[in-house]
C-alpha cells in the first residue's frame, strides 16, 4: 500500500517564524502557491522527485543546481533575506537599543538634521 506524503512546509515555516506571505516572497511564488503546498493540493510530486534525486546521487538539494549570473533585465525581483521581506511588507520591527548613551546620540543626530 502506497502512502500519500504529507508536506511539512507549514510546520517548518511556522518554526522559522514566517508567514505564508513572507515565505512566498522569499521563495518567489504567490501566497496561494504556498497555501496549496501546505495543504498538499499541489507540489508534493515535485518535492518527492527532488528527494529521490538527492538520494540517488547522494547529494544535497543545493548540489543539484548550478547558479549562473542572470541578465539584469529580469522582470521579477528575488528577495533573499527576511529583512528585505519585512521592509517590503512594512512589518520590520524598530531596532531596540540597550545602551542609553547610544539612544541619546541618536536623538541628538535627529535634532541636528
């Protein structure tokens, strides 16, 4: 009897502290694609094939891809860090300072600007 695989994407996403929207931006897909992957509606066949590739070739996923420079005319921007995603979404948290002197220096700079 063949078992249907259950994706662990939601579990791993939540463990990383990401929303579906943040993950979609990091991966370069739509939020609905993430929702479909997490529910198991789509995507598991491709993931299973990648797992089989890695097992057969005794390698990591990163080893399957050779990265080359892309042309500067690429139409969709790929965001590589969570900080970039937070900035784009306007969800970045203000930087907390623990040094009171640094806070005073920052306030002084703001007043002199």
